[in-house]
C-alpha cells in the first residue's frame, strides 16, 4: 500500500470529539519518547506531519490524520510520562483507555516499543489490558538502526519470551527505523490488509 496524501484533520480531548464519519482508525501508541512521531512521519512520507519533540510526552491529545481520504492514522498520547503531575497522568490514561476500549472507529492499534530496552513493565501491562479486552494490535519495535542485526534479533526474542508467559498466540511484530525507512513497506502492507485495500 502507498500513501499519496496525508493531512492533519483534528485534535480531540475526548472520544466524543473524534470525527463522526465511517472511516476506520489505525492508531499508534507507546511510551513517551519511543519515536512515535518520527515513525508516523516516516510511514506517511511527510516529515513535519506529526510533531517530533525532544521532550517526552508532547502528544497530549488524540490526533487524527486523514490518509488518502480513505482512513485515519491516529497519534495517541504516550503513556508513562516522566514530567507530569499525577492528576495529569491519570487524565492521559483516561483519554487513552476511553479511546482504545470505547471508540468504535478504532480498527487496529500498533503498540510501539524501543528495541534497545528490556521489555518494559508498563508496555507489558498495557498489552495485557488489550488482550483482556480483545483489542486487535501488533507491536512495532522502533530505533532499530541503533542496534546490530544480532542485537535486534535478541531483543525481539526477549520480547517474545516475555509475552509468551501470558499469550498462547503472539501478536505480529515489526522492526522499524525511522532513520532508514526500515519496516515501512511491511507495516503499510499490513495496514492495507487490515483495511482490505
């Protein structure tokens, strides 16, 4: 699948504000500073589409980007903020859980994980919540250019082992690097399958 046109549609503070049309949402989420904005820009081929920031936790709203007038790519707030108050953090988790669990437009969710790190407890807890609620998802490992091929394989294997403790069937996993465009075709191809386009 190719993306020819990507444009910002709207930001929402709550799910009642998301677009009311029949187009499907393909959403992206991950811990703050996982490289979500860079990945979105790489997938869409539009460098400034999602705002890349050196400060974790910049995405605080549900951002909808209209793709080829056919579907939405959705940038969700990161979870696990380092620099926000407890009340702010619970707001983010409510906006995230409301969208992920209650938004009927959400068709598929990509959970992003930094390939350089051990499986993070917060990621595993989030994935467990998805499983308990039957939410369809896949995992995208980011920042693959920072590791050698052997290190990348070991890292993915560690993740598989961690998930295998709870899951009989593991989710699809993709390895990406926004720097080098790694994983772009596979991820877009998979989105095409999800949307039947």
